[in-house]
C-alpha cells in the first residue's frame, strides 16, 4: 500500500519534468536532478551521475531511460512504469495536438520567435547539465584526455557515438585495472 503514493508521486514529478522542459533529454537533466536529488531526495548525487551515464549509453531517449531507472530504484517495476509514462505523456499529448494544426502553427510569426527563444533556453540548460556533470566527474589527466578525445571524435570525425562510448568504457576499465594493480 505504501508504494501507491510514491508511485503516484513519481508519475506526477516526471510528468511535471516532461511538461515544463523543452529541448529533449539533455535539457531535462538539471530538472531531473533538482526534483529527484535536491527536492525529493529519492537518490543521491552519485546515483544521478550513474543513472545519467547508463541512460546515455542505453538505447532510447536519455530522459525516458533516466526516468525508468530512477523510478525503478525508488519504487520497483511500478515506479519505473509510472515515471516513464509521466515523462513521456506531456510530449505525446503536445505533439499529437500540434500535428493537427501544424500548417497553421508554422505560419504564425510570434510562434516562430517563441521557438527561437526556446532554443536559446535549451542551449543554456544543456550547458548547465554539462557543467553539473563536469563538477561531479572524476578529475585528472586521464579523465581530461578521454573527455577531449571523445569530444574531438564526435565533433570533428565521422565516428559512430556508440563506438566512442565503448572505447571510453574500455579505457575506463583499463585505467581502473592498472590503478588496482599499482595499489597491490
């Protein structure tokens, strides 16, 4: 019986995140962090970093994956279900409504200006998420080399992102094994 209120709270929290965040998953990360770590205290700062890393490296949208993982951690299967539906429902309803009036919607000048402003705001949210993840990530020459290499590969070379993620994971494992051997 205790799971029902927490499950409903997960649904409502992630529905709010889905409703008030434009720009996709990366723009949602600061709001997900604030709601689940700072306000509700469902998970810790370390948990959110792990969840975002896993959500980023599994197939599907990062916000939906993060909602699913957080929901599961907080309240099991039904928590995962409620959080996932909650975060996806607003977009589904809005996109469905917009699709019916898309031709009219595009021709209204102030709507175009509003979307230009939203894009600028989304960029700010993505930069904030990047800064937050940077502050919580391990620092050191190895981490900086991996970060710069991954950025260069994805920004300037025609490299598949999945390949970059796999190489970064392998490099992290190799670095951990080397550090473990040194500590023996």
